[in-house]
């Protein structure tokens, strides 16, 4: 049996059990990024927009690290770190996450330009660089090798899981776009971005984190992989 059997079901159970915790983390960072970016663009024009983009990117990298840290936190069956504690615990990893993510994005874009397949390969094998940094304590550059070794031997299962997650993401986006179509055009994009990011990003981070935990457990011959902590309450 694949180490990833039932991983989406487990991710959904974790998402539901700790929804308030994960959604607050995502909402706060998305809201901060959106508000600051909008204010800077309105007050300072193009330079303000550029500064806002930098802040927005920083918040997104912090969000990636914070959500993985939150998954790590709840593996004992309870929430030990509140919002402030989670962000503080994730902050030391932001630069490493940013550096690794930017390098990976550049290489993956180049891979997609080379007949798409190389990009899909890199996207699959490097998909665990963030949990490798936050959970595995790997430096930015070392996280590439660690992610690759973790995925190796289960690449098709990992890729298939991400395809399913992508389809779920598309379905959610379609539903949300229909819901937000009734809003005035001026505020629709602002609200839609915050709500969409808040709802979807935590689930994706949970899936990626659980894949990391399951594959590392399987490689260490820990049984059964993916069920090494108390189930979510409720």
C-alpha cells in the first residue's frame, strides 16, 4: 500500500478539526498583505505599489512557513501555539523559505519552457522544500536534496495527489467566483483574493506537510506511515 493512501482524507479531517486555527493564520496574513499593499499603492503610486508587492511576497512566504509550523504543532492532537506563537515560530524560517522558493520557481519555469515535462518533474520532486526547511530544519539549498530524496520512489503517487488537489482547487475557485460575481466590481477582487486564499491555502499546506510526514516515516520504516499522532478531535 502506498504511504499516501488516504492522505487527502486525513488532510480534510485535520483541516476541519483545526479550521479556526488555520483559517485565522491565513486570514490575518492575507488581510495584512492586501491592506498594506492597497494603502501603499493609493498613497505613493507606483513606488508604493512596488513596496506593497514586496510586503505581499514576504507575507506569503511567512504564511507558507506558519501553516507548516501549525501542522507540526497539532500533530499531538492539540493546538499549543496561538496565532502569535505560530508566527513567531515560523519567522526564523522565512528567509530560507523565500530563497528556496524563488530558486525553485525560476528552475520550474525554465523546466516548463522546456516542453513542460521537466517543469512537472521539478515541481513534484521539489514540492517538499518548505516542510523540509520548517520541519526538517534543512538550510535553503539543502532542502532541495532533502525534498528530492523524500519524494524519490513515490513520485507518481505524489504527482497524482497534487493533481487531485489542483482539481479541488479549480472547483473551489469556480464556486467562489460564482458567489462573488454578485459583488460590486470595485471590491470584488479584493474580497475574493482574501477569502479564496484564506480557505484554500491552509488545505494545500496541510496536504504538503502530511505528504512530508508520511514519506519520511515510510523511509524510516515507521509503521503505519501517516498515522503517527492522535487523530484530530471530533
